[in-house]
DNA sequence: CCAAAAGTGTTCTACCTACACCCATGG
DNA sequence: CCATGGGTGTAGGTAGAACACTTTTGG
C-alpha cells in the first residue's frame, strides 16, 4: 500500500532490477500493473525517515521474501523526459491509483536504480504489490513491453553487472549452496552473453581462491558426475571488497 | 542565487567534486560558506524542468567557467543521518540563507554526487556562489574541515576515480593540451597514491594507443628535454566507451 | 560398449615486472 | 663536465588462449 504521501520523499522513487538464474537463463522479476499491457520493475518510494538503501531492501523483501541479499545502487535516472505526459491519467483510469493521489504522482520523479542477484529457487512466491495483479520471472532475452523507461533501467543494470564481473565474483545468492563448476560457468556465460573455455574458466575461478571443494558430486547425468563446490563466504566477501584484479 | 523554490525538485541536491591537478598534487575546488569555518563542495539544486545531468553541468560551469568537461555521476547519498539537526538554524544565523527559506532547507535531502576532472590552469577565477564568500583549490591531502558529509562524498569520489583508472584513461581535461610522459605519470601516481615504474608506465600507456607524439619537447630543465604528447581525442573517447581491459 | 560431459595438462604467446644503460640539457 | 632526469631494451616470470586426452557415469 502506498503510505501517507506526507511521509514520502517527494519526487523520488526506487526501481529494483532483480536478477535470477534459472535453466541457464537470466531472468528478471517483473510486475504486471493492473489493467495495463506493460510490465514494470518492482519499485517503491522512500520514506523521509528511512535511508534510501533501507527502502530498497524493503522493496526486495516485499517482492521476494528475501533479505540479506546483494543489492547495489547503480544509477540515478534523472532525465526530465522519463516523466511522460498522460501517464498519471492512465494509472487513474486503470484503477491502479486513486484520484486523490493525482497530485503526488504528477510531480517530476527521479528514480534510483538498484540491482539484486537472487537465487531463483529461493523465491517461493513472487508477490505483486498493491497496484499490480501479477509478479513473474521473465527471461532477459524475451522481455515483454516495459513501462516508461524501465527497459533502459534494466539494460543499464545488466551492463553494469557485466562490468562488475571484471572486479568481483558473482554466484553467491544466485546459485544454490552447492554447485558444480559447469553450473558456475553457465552463470558467467549467461551474464556475459558469451561462451568460455571450460578449462581456462576452471583455472581462473580456482585462482580466485573463493571456492571450497566438497566431497559431493552431482549424479544423475549420463556422464561423469561433476564435483560440487561452495563459496568460502569470508574470502568471497573479501574479494568483493578488495577487487579481483586491477590494472594498476 | 537560489531560484524560486517552487521550480526546484524538493529534497534533491547535487554536489560536485571538482578535481584539478597542479604541482603534482590533486586539488579539489571548495567553497567557503559565509560566516562558517567549514568548507563545502560546490553544489546546487535541480530545477524540475531540467535533467539532473544538465544541472550538474551548470554547477560546474558557474564555479569554474568551464563546460564540455568529463563529469560523472558516481553515487546518490541517501542516508537520513546526513541531514543534521540544527544545521538550517546555523545557516540562517550566519546569513547564508533567508529566514523565508527555512522550510525548504529543513526538508530531508538526498544528494547526487558527481565528480569532474578539470585542467587547473584553465580555471581562471574560481567563483563563489551567492551563499559563499570564497572559492579555492585545496589539496586533497590537506583538506580543511568540511560541511556535513562532504568529506565522505569526496572520499568516495576519489575512490571511484581510482577504480575507474583500471578501465579508463584519464588526462584529457586534467592536463594541458601538450604534456610529457613524466607529467602524465605524475598524474597517475597522484591519483593512485603510489609510485610507478617509469619504463613500464610508458610502455603501458603507449599500448593504450591513445597518445600522439609531437615534435615538440619541454625545454628548460637541466636534463634531457622530454617529448611532448597530446591525446588522440577520437581514440581516447573510444577507449572510455569500450573500456581498456576486461578480465572476461 | 557407447555417448555425453567432466576432469586434467601442455604449449605458445603476451604482458607485466624488475632492472641498467645511454642521452640531452642547463648550470 | 657533471648532475639531473628522460629515452630505450632485455631477461624472467606469470597468466591467459588454444587445444587433446582420459575418466566416469547412465543407458
């Protein structure tokens, strides 16, 4: 529910690009606003007595039930053009918001983009917010039409995520607790949108020294069962803080 | 002057960390608010009919007279704690702002951090804004006490700039048109806060393929005069767009 | 026993590191 | 002529790219 607008920071919103990884595809959690053909990024407003980061965590928690998740503020979208004329009228017509909120929604808004990486299977039931009728994972490469500038926000989130891989590992919170090297590689290939050499990938990843090899193997395939690994969380977080490689 | 507050985006400000390079030091352009001991980052507000980036460019232009400069949005500072109680009272007491603006300034503010890299010598006369009595370059490593969370903003700008060097060249807009390799190296060493090997630096920088060697040399020193280079602007900008190195 | 996919090792190359020598200038 | 700092080259090590063979499972 939209809280009393008096308690909200005017003209400021949050949009979260929530990435999940499933069936070798990157998926994004999207909302279907009521009576609208477009889909939208989960978002929200900022209470004036709350940190912006806190509010982003709240949005994530409300949609996915998850907290304690990697969540990164990546950009503030502040162009005037993102506020489309007629857009509020439509929301009122569609019954998404009440007439009384017309003024609040008619302000010029800037929005803070966050992206999150979550484990697909842990999101038991994606939950729509009160202005939406549905909440679903959509494949990054087969997206429905999106609201306003949400496609641009999503693209930039993915672009920033790709770049971040040069300096950070990913996988924690995006893969199950135990995973095989080929599964981790599939994640990287999906995010990067390119194929990688199996052997070189393994060597490089092991050199990061953030993996712990377990005794278990993933059986069931008609082939040699892969070793399962888990992340050394302490080293993983250190790697994120210190950066993985630097030219200087 | 502060425009009519009705035209301004409420609770939203811009702060610019303007870096200059002079006498082998990184300097930052700071403002001295009237009747206050602290110094502050140049900043401003966002007109509701202007893009946020546009407003940041305007701030830079007003303080330095420069435009067409590398200006990067690096973070939105959105913690509640940055709004200190009593801080508006003090501004009114000091005559920085009029009593009539009390309400406007008492809102909770979030601020968008930008950093800029400018050529020190091109800023003929740093210009204070109307709530400040002075505008000066201050050495990054000998800063006066700063307003509110401006020190935190500055630190983060520098940190982001350092990281950016792994993926981008710097120097254009920060050095004169013509510069020697040792001068460029001094810039890198200053930003990175570490010493680099002369020969390896040269090789690496030339490998970036963004420099044009000129026939001129910098004379005057009691030693072999260094060759002067300039940036190949087209290649320089391409390097910024495409990134200099990537792990994947 | 065969197909499928996983685990391992080697060679070649490119780049980074560390270092030493010569060169041009001003004083 | 000498002190100062700039230009150049090279040997050794490390890391990435390309690539082939062996291993283990299910069917």
